[in-house]
């Protein structure tokens, strides 16, 4: 998913589709504009859900019922986000408030396999964090597969507690403070 030394020339849109806040350079001919934003249409929503299904159900074999969907997908407080490389919708994340003052949860971070080399994961996480902060969030939590913990730590997240079962496999609960300038 890229890291602090990856190079790209993509524009990453900030929460609320304000002016771009960060440029990322991709090597050689792989230049693409990366952007993250909430879904706007029924077609974008369908693509968001399709990508999640492809990554979590088909690729990773999670969610025994054959769907990763739940009640949060129809809750008006939930923000479904798409990540784009050029005109291609190729990534997702969703976020929603949870009980507790200023508490938010992020989940369903997914990037299609053919696009993972572009480094879209970090912009999707940053977009979710910024969006939750803009909506009055004070802290955000996510349950992360152990292989991705270091990636989240590099983005400012901290582990909280030990491994727990989430979606049938071990995950690490991680949190980030949303009051520190997002």
C-alpha cells in the first residue's frame, strides 16, 4: 500500500472535496491522480460494495454469510468512501459514529489487488480520520489485521489492548486521537 518513501504525482482530495491537500508522485508511466471522497451516486455505492465483497469475501474468505454488509451500510450517519485512481474506483473505507462522546469507527478499508501498488490505502485512512474529525469526532477506532498494524502505526494510530476475534480472524484494536489537528 505504499509507505513514507513512496513517490507519486497524485492529488489526494481532502475531506469534503476541498482543494487537494497533498501530492504524491508515482514512478514513470504509472502516474495517476488519486482522490478520496464520499460516494455520491447509487452506481458509486454499488461499486463501493462490490469492491468490499471482492476483497473481504472473495479474496480473504471473511464473512461466512457471503456478505460483509451490515446495518451500518444503511445508516444515514455512515460515510461510505471511495478511493479513485484517475477515473477508476479502486478502493473503499467506511466510517460511522459509535456510542460514546465523539467516538467514531473506521472499517472496510479495501483496495483492489491491481491497484495496491499505487499507495491509495494511506489517503483512504487519512480521509476517514479527517472526515470523522470534521464531524466532531474526538477519537476513532478500527480493528486491524495484524499484518497491517505497522502501516496504521505509521499513520499515527496506536494499539489498544490485545488481539481479538473480528470477522472470524484475529484483529488488533487501534485508536487515533482526532483532536490533534486533523
